[in-house]
C-alpha cells in the first residue's frame, strides 16, 4: 500500500473519531472555543431603550445644555437648526405634512417615542463615531431636538425617569399591536405554508404610482 493511501486512510479515521467525540459532547457544549462573556461585556452590548423608557441609563440633560453639544457633534450634518445639510436627514419641522404628497418625517412630525430617539442617537450617532456620546450628552441632544420641535420647554430636564412618558405629536399615528393582516396569528401559531390571509389596501403610494389599479 502506498504512503499516500495510508495517509488518506489515517486521515479519514482521525476525522471519524473527531466527529464521534464532538457528537458525544455536543449536548454539553464543550467545544473549547471562546470564553464566557463578562458582565461588563454584556452591559456594553445590552444598550436598548424601549418605547416605555425601560432600559434608559441614568442621566439627564436640558435643551439649554444640549445646544452646544448639538452644534459641536451634530450640526455639520443635520444643520444648525435641524434643517439638514445636503442629503442628511432633517430633524426639525415637517408638522402636518404626513398626509401630503411630500411628507417630511422628523422627530417632531413622525417619531412616536422620545425614548427610542435616545436609543438611536446613543447607539449610532454621530455618524462614524457611534457610541462616543456620554449618557448625559445624549439626553441633552434629545432634549434640544424635542425643544426645537416644540415638544418640551428649553429648561425641561429630560432624564431616565421621564423619557418614556414624553407625549410625541405623532404617537397616535402608530398602532399596537400591529394591525397589518400578515402580522396576525388567527390560530395563535404562525402559518408556514399554503397561507390564505385576507388583505385590505389601507393606503396607496403617492406620486410614483406604484400601487396597481384595477384587475390589470
């Protein structure tokens, strides 16, 4: 028998033995890979803030405090007054435009919860410098944007205890639970095949006319 054949047979035997060993210990999850996440590592990942404010970190800030922070960290993209620069998003204004053919979706006109605005800004902003803001700086920026959208006064202290209670102008424009037909569980279990769910068109795309008309 050639050396190549012997090597191949030994290699296959070793692979089978290794597979058998992994199969025997898979239930115990003894892989010898990685390490258990530390408490600090979990805290660094677990940063979500729910619509009701649960998860908001301890901190506080007012619009008066946030004006300078916003100007330094946000205005170069979003404008000095939240009007947006070039094609960066507009953050202020747009009230009463959601029913128009050209809606302007901002924190004031569209965003349903102040707490999730905090979540997004702390998690992802400034662009290219995500999570470089402190908790207090984030509260200050959110407070400034809420003030600019006429939601709170400039001296109102936004903090972890009240951020889930702020009444946003378009909060009533969102529906929970999700009313869309394809999001319903008629039997309590999701349909996985041959699903037949009745549908009803409750809105139509404007301007670009992508909603089909008639039977054609």
